[in-house]
């Protein structure tokens, strides 16, 4: 906490540890999570934005008459295992959650164990960082939906530049540039950035079109939408939707697609 220029005691949103403490408190109060521990280097996801994705996905599934026995594949769950925690707490969904980082999965597994969620959430390691679904989706798997929060940046430099702008917006002056949401390389940047990751995701989804009803991903850059639609049409998607999301000053969107008929 700190006292701002208006003499108000408030949370220091420029401090990663303060942001993490707030999110832990939200999880404890609203989502039955008594334990949520992982290294400070890992991405600390903002709970309101993450639960928004869960709610919009629930609306999409309900509109498709998918109301029972929901099973979701979370791509890149990270050390926080945040989407499975929220999806189980809000809707009693079951999850398979994947990641390319063994250490992140170790912390995620401890969160699952301590919150007694073993019967709801299982973890799978993606051994090949160039692949998304291969070796994660098994032959017998059937998912109601997949979800993904892709790496947004092409490099660490791009991520830090964004943080500088955010700190300026928080009017914290000349301070050491520390990402207030933290985050490791695997979580934040990818060769070719968000566009490259998403187009890999689109292509691979077409290889598993009968094993998942709705594929979904967050898309931060609006100018990527046209290219995503063009690619999905070429790949044979039968339905594509864009769902707009807003949290505070942040505007984002979910793109959802299926290869199945009604």
C-alpha cells in the first residue's frame, strides 16, 4: 500500500508483489482458492480479466446447448493454473491444462493438490515448444472448448517498452522498469509474437477438428482479426465469432471457431 497524491491509501499497482497480493485475496474471497503460490518471476494474471474470459466462454457453450459435462483444454496454463481454478469454481467444469515449462507445471500441480481439485484438473506437458495440440490431445479426448491466452510480444524488449508506457500511465515517474504483472519468457513472448502463435494455433486446430467443439483464443491486437478470419475460412471453419471484452482501460477480444455443423 502507499498514500497517493490525493492522500488516499491505495494499492501500489506498479509493484508486482502488491498486484499478486491483491489477486490472491480475490481468489481466496470469491473463488475458493485457499492456496495460490508460485515464484514471483511467473506471470501474475489479473483475476477480473481472466474470469471474464470464463464467463464469455460459458455464454458461448450455453448458446450451443452445451450445458453438462463440460471439459475444457487450457493451452499454456502457467504456474498460476488460473483458468482451471476459475472455471471449476464458477461452473464446475473439468480441465486438461498444458504447458511447455516443467517447473510451471510443478507449481500448478501443487495449487491443484492443495485446493483439492485433482478430480477436476489434470496437467499435461507439451515437450515440443513448436507444437500446441500435438501430443497434448489424446486420441480418446473430447473437449467442449479450448482456451488460450497467447504470448503477446515478439521479444523481451517489446514487453518492457509496453511496461514503460503502463508505468507512465500510473504516473509513477522515473522508476525502475519492472513488469507489474511479472512474467517469464515462455509466458510473454514468442518468435513472431502474437500473430505467429495464433496462426500456428489456427492451423493445428484444423488437425483436431472433431475432438473439440469450440476453439477459442484471446486476441489483443484488433488488426489481426481479418487475417484470422481469412485463415480459418481457408482451413474450413464452419462458424467464427468475435466476442469483445473490456476491463477498465484494456480492450481485448475472444475469437471462437468450430469445424463442426450444428
